[in-house]
C-alpha cells in the first residue's frame, strides 16, 4: 500500500494528517515500507513535526544492527521516540521497513530499521543491505548496535553485511569525500550492549577497529579510490551499556550519559559534529532522502553531490516559482497603464523594488542549497524577471518619446505666439527641455545590471525634434517672406502708377529705380530676420531668390494693372487730347475753318502712337538699371513656373497693333468731331 502508516504516540493508527497537534511532534512515519516504497508523506510529516523551517538546524541519526538487539529500545530511551519494541511475552515480529520519528524536544530525525535477520532468509538480505546503505548515506551518526559477545565474531556482529554496505557505499557515494565539503564524513558509533565489564571497553574497541580496517582492506574499491582509508570517510566512536535487566540502574545512567552526548553541544563527547551534517536544508530532506533511496534501489552510479544538485534543482525551481508568482502579480499592475500610452510616474523605482523583493524571497530559501545550482537558478530567475520588466521599460520609453514630442511642439507653438520672440531661442529652449525631460524619465526607468538602453530612443526623439524644428523654421520663413512681399506690394504701387502715367521716355528708368530700392530694402529686412532663425546659407540663398521673384511679379502685376486695355487706352487718349484738343498753353482749341486740323491731328496722333512701343517692353534708357532674374526659374515655396525674359514684354506685337487700331478709331472720332465743329461754326 502506498499510504504511509502514521502512528501517534498513543498508539492509535492514523492516516494522513493528525488532528491532535499536541501529538504531532511525536508521530512516527514509515518512510520505507515492506514493498520498498518510499513514502510521499515525509515532507508533510517533517512540516507537522515543526522542522520544515529548521534550515540546517537539525540532525539525522540512524541505527544498524542484528534483529532484536534492543535497537528500538535504545533509540526510544535516547531520543524519546515511540518506535515499536518487541513484545517480550509474544516475541512477535514488528513491521518490516524503515521508520522515522522526531526526537522529543529536540531537532533530531531518528531512523529505526526493522527487519528479519537476513542470514536465515536469503530474499531479505536485499532489504537489509539496502536499508543499511540508506541509513549510512543519509545520516550523520550511524549507531552500530551489537551484543558484547558478538564482538570479534565476523558473522555474529553483522560484519559481513557491513562489508557489503561499505563497498556499495564507496561505489555510489565514495567520491563525496573528494570535494572536501561538509557532509562527506559519517560517524559510526558502536554501542556494545550487555557489557559485563570483564573485558574493558578499550579492548573491545581495539578488536572492532582492527576488524573494521581488515574489512576495509578487503573491499573491492573503484580504481580512483584505491588508496582511500576508512578514516577518510568515517569517524569511529565506541561506548558500552550494561545489561538492561540485570543492571537496570547502571543501564539507565549510561543511557543518560550517552543521551547527553547527543544533546549537549558543550559536552566534550558531543556526537553531532558539524562535519557530519549533510548540509541539506530541512525543507529539502524528504526529497533528498527519496533520491538516495532511489539510487540505492536502482544502484545508479551517481554520487552524493549529484544527488544534492538534483535536490537543489528541484527545490530552487519551486522556490523560484513561488517568488516569481508574486512578482508577476506586481508587474501585471502596471502593464495596462504602460500599454495605454501613459508615462507611469516612478515606474523604475517600482520595478527595482519588485526585482529586489523577488530576489530576496528567492535567496532566503534557495541560498541554502547547492551553491552552483542556486546561482544558476538565480540567474534564470533574474532573466525571467528582466524579460518581464523589459517591455514595461520599452513601453515607458515609447510613451516618454511621444509625450516629450507633443510638449515640444506645444512649447514652440506657445513661444511663437505674438510678435516679440526670437525664433531660434524658442526652438533651442524647447529642444533642451525635451531632451532633459526624456533623459530624466529614461534614467528613472532604467535598471542597473541590465543591458537595457535608452540612448537609441533619445536619438530617435531628437531627430524628430530636429525635423519638427526645421519644418517650423520653414513655415516661419514662408510667413516672413509673405509679409515682406505684402509690404513690398504696398510700397511699389504708387511710384509705379506715377511713373507710368507720365509716359516719359525714361519712364522705365523711374520704375526700375524704385523697384531696386524697394527690393534692396526687402532683402535687408529678410536677412536681419533670418539671422534670428538660424537659417542656413542655402536656405537664405533660396529665400532671396524667392523674394526677388515675388517682388518682380508684384511689380509686373502692378504694371499689368496700369496697362490693362481701358487704362492704356485712357492714357493714349489723354496724351492725344492734350496735343489735339488743347493748344501749347493748355487752352482748349476752338477750331476755325483756317486752322490746320489735318496737320495738328496727324502730329498728335503720331506722337501718341510713339507711346505704344514705349509701354510694350520694360526697357530703361540707362543700361545699369536693367534688372535680370535667372530665366525659367521656379518658386521653391510655391512651385510655380516663372519665365523672366517673357515677363519683360508688356504688349506683344499683335497686342500693340490691336491697341493702335483701337486708338486710331478713337482719334478718328475726335478728328471728325473737330471737323464738324468748324462746319457748325460756319453755319452759324
Ligand atoms: P530491536 O529488534 O533491535 O529493535 O530490539 P527491541 O528494542 O525490539 O528489543 C528486543 C528485546 O530485547 C525486547 O524484549 C527488549 O526488552 C530487550 N532488550 C532491550 N534492550 C535490551 C538490553 O539492553 N539487554 C537485553 N538483554 N535485552 C534488551
Ligand atoms: Mg526494533
């Protein structure tokens, strides 16, 4: 049956967990049953004994010896345990197996081995050997119990069994002494029972030591352990007890002396020396022992350190998983806020705390296990923690990036409100603030000892900031050029109107002179303002090209306005009238029949028609006033095509003929009118 037999001190059988907590500390448990199965209940039992959290603060002792040599009796006396003792009256066999009980009032786990005497029944030798080996490998002190009269009798003292046990032990766990760590040694405590006293203990001790060394010599040892001595693995101690019944008082007294050597650390004969401790934390003992039993059972060629490593892997994984569960709960709390795009205040501090607490939880329980495994599992744990935290860190960076950029844009927008600002200063200030805010936030979220980086994200952010700044500068430049253009248009209007109304031969000289003056002024205005924008040389060059082009187009627009059909026809008409309808003094003519109407008409008409070519083309008399622009250029700000050389032509030839014809008709009308006026004056 797989269910552990648990007997409480009052002798009642219980299965599983006892309800009486007062008796729990003296419960015993069959750790290996007669089917050679290791109990799954040991870990729970150790907990119920109250030893789970004892760390290294406990000891393990076991007993070895022939059937019915008073082993259980001795253990019960020494440790206050409750092992079955053979009933004198019935001589009944107790249940086969290995039992364990906690020492009363002491952190000692005591193992008692029950079995038949293997010499009689061959099949049981296997169990005896295995349980002896198990006791030897797992306990700090192995009590070898024997009658005085067995001393020196090879078979009688179970020495044959001991030889086999030593041999297998050496094969299985022999290498454990190599690394020199604790747990490599075991104390063999020989307790000689029914010591009459005629042969002094010293003599018995000598005989036993000689026997043991002889056994050791005769062992078949693994090649690499050929020169190992018994004393490399075992310490030997000897004691004798008087006859329990014949010398009951003396027996009691000696048992008490021996008990003191197990209990009193100050006692010079103290038996639980630290060197014997197997360095297995109490909460790992069950798993550890099961592993040893497994090895003993299957005779696997594994040694003790490997077993310790297996144990450590199992326990460190468990401890790590528990520590991680709490951590995951904590980390989850900030997952959503970060994913929703929020910059979580103090995220770094939180993450560092979770990380630290998790490691502390792990270290507290796991550091007692095999150092290498503990460290390896700790690195695994740390990697798991960091892989959970890393997305939070990266998310925080991304969110920081976004919010910093938004703030940067807003600050520029606010800074450029009104007229009294220095563009370059506004951008530089917002830029510096953006960089420092991001850097501060990123450093807060960063965790020491990780390979995390935030500098790349900062670079990306600053690149974006740069391009936003550039775009702003371009927009501002555009705005400024438009403003200058508007002012230019206002300024050019009147002088052009004036110059074009006079129709003097140097009319274009006037226009171009004014144009050049105003353009110089506009360019100067641009250059002054551009300085505060930190515009590049290339940007300045292209801006000036635009400015010139726009100014020229403004001039051309004004000229077009002043040379539109009705306007130019009005100008021609005015010019003609001045010469035909008014005399040299500006007095309106009253035509008389003798007047040379034809001659005056022709002269006035010819003089007026001379104006058409003058208006047709922008052509100054003074060649230094000629203005040029690269022909066929494009406005880089508006992408409009522009052809300079054709812009010099005001009227094409066809247009000029058309105007001339229109004017002729008007002039002819004046002529007819003049003629009629003389006819009518004659008629009067
Ligand atoms: P175990 O089989 O080795 O565990 O032996 P037990 O403890 O069950 O004892 C077997 C029998 O030996 C019992 O009847 C005990 O009363 C008796 N006994 C116990 N201790 C001694 C002792 O020191 N001397 C003698 N002569 N008998 C003892
Ligand atoms: Mg017994």
